[in-house]
C-alpha cells in the first residue's frame, strides 16, 4: 500500500537537444524484480545511464530538469522566451519540444504533458487516475493562434479565471500556484518539488548549499559526519565555521544580495552574507592522538566532492523525491559511487522511497557480482547517437543476458553498444604521422 510518497514512474522527452525522437526513461520494474518492502514495489529506486562522451546522457537529465523547472517557475519567469533547445541536425522547420511525466502522489497516478517552442506553450494536459481510470483535469491547445481550454468535471475552483490569468509562455499548472488555485496549487507544489538536479560541474556552489543546510540541521550534520567517517577518508569529525571576510568582500556581497533581494530586511541580508562565508573543517584521525584539522583546500578533490554530494543525497533520503546527478563518479572512487547508489536501494536507508538518477562512466557500478554489485538489469540504461547525430535511449532489459553474464564486462566488450567507436591502431597511426 502506498503512503504519502511522491515517485516518478516514467519520463519522456521529444525534440530536446540531441534527442530528436521520443525517448522514455521508465522506472517500472519487471514483476520478478519487485521490492515488496517499498511502498511502490514496482518502481525502481535508482537508475544509472551509461554512454560515451557526447552521446547525450547529460541532455537526458537536462530535459528532466527543464520540465520540472518550468512547472515551478514558468509563471514567474521575467523572460518571455522559453528554454527551447530543439534538435537542429535536420532540415526543415524547427518542431516543438515535448515532455511527459507519469508520477504517483499518495498512490494516485498523474500523467502531465506539455509541448512548447521558443515563444509559447502549444499544448498542456493533466490527467489523474483514481481507481486506475483516466480522468481529465484540464487540457489546453493552440488552434489557429488561439488558446482552447477544456476542464474536467472533477476539477473544482475558478477554472476560467485561471485560464485568463495564464500567459502564453507560462504553464497553467505553474500559474495555478501564482493565483493560489484551491485544487491545482497542491499538485503544482508536489510536481515542482519532486526533482532536484545536481550539476557535478559546479561542486563549489553545491558545497555551499550543503553547508548552509547543515548549519540548520544537527541530525543531518551527524549523519554526514558518520558517512565521512566510514568512507575511509581518514576523517574523524566535521566542523563548519565562518571564515573571516575582508571589508571589501563583505561590501561586495552586500551589494549583490541587496540587488537580488531589494525588498529583504537588513537582518535577512546579514544572514545571507554569513552563510556565504561558511567554511568546512575536517578533523583527521591520527592513531591514539587527538584529531588534527587541515585547511579544507588541502583535502582531495574527491573528499570535497563527496562532502558536497552528501547534503542533497541525505536530504532526498529523508524527504523523498528524485535526485538527479550528472556524472556522479566525478573524482569519487568506484566503491563510494556504489555505496551512494546502495543508500537508495533499501527501505532501511530510504524509507520515503527517494529515487536516484545518475549518469556515469564508472562501469563498476554496473557490475552484478562481488562487493560492487548495486544495480539490477532493469536499472541500467544506455544512450548512444546514431549516424545522424540523434541520441537514442534504451535499457539493458532489451538484451537477452545469460544468468552468469557480468554486465560490466559485456558492456566494455561492446555487446550493448553505447561505447566510443575508437580504433586504437588509427589513434597510434595518427600520432606517429603527426610526429614525423
């Protein structure tokens, strides 16, 4: 029986960046892989996406982030232009981008979809499935440049007023929260809070977010410290301090925050400046002696990245929802990557059935034998470009695998595709030619 949880069941993107055709990432599991200890036993708690460089893995995650970001802010965006990034490697007129998400909120399924171009929302629909029967909540489409709206009988509230308040470049679901619509606002909040995207290319910003969270949450700080201690990094404890700032830096931060939040009181601005100066201090064990602190910049890149990631990881495990991490393996040892994935795989550490979606080049997380085993066959996906530069998404379940087959070995041997098509002899020949 499903409790008050929010899970992503499936996501589809069409005509977004390198994805020309429809691509669907599906969390539903084969019956034999059901996990009855989870509330949603048929929904996978983690998915890993593999592929060569420039195959489109990051574009898949960006598509997810774009969809849920628009749900959250399209009605309040200052710009009238939409984040439209279509597939451009084809002739003819540029087509709309389309997104579809199937979710479950408190055990009820919802299907939400919309399509758009650079200037406007072209279509938008929301269905609910109480007792597994489709029920239209609303539908919107552009016909000859005019908006047409349809509202289901079950949707209470001032629907026509909401339609008039919805601008052409804003989603109706996003606008519902802006006008505090009785029926749709709670749904919009569930959708907009469902997905969090972590960009491993901006770990310094992520670290700052993590430190701000930890200063306000003692329990989370203790849990982060425990994981650091057990990650074989030599860390004994974690302190968070306010680093001294020069008067020039202090003045600059104040100008920035006052420009970003002109209506904020002085106390709030001062608190933002204080949080911006947070600095972690890791104390390292040294046998029987007291732990000793080292400057944080002396820590390895992997240690710093691991600390930054633990904030959003543990937050999602506590609250539920979807955490998306592009290139989880950035500077992390494969064993740590495996252990992060495992945190999501059992109700003991993941009671709210949070979900993890990662891209990675670390094939050890794909291993289905030994200490590194973390994922089942249905949780492994591949992205590969075709000869026309379009990305294609497929899962390992498409292949017939032997009972004793080691997924990582077969992948590296090219059985599943989605690896660089490189001729090592050609590489060497080109190098030799360039040196002559």
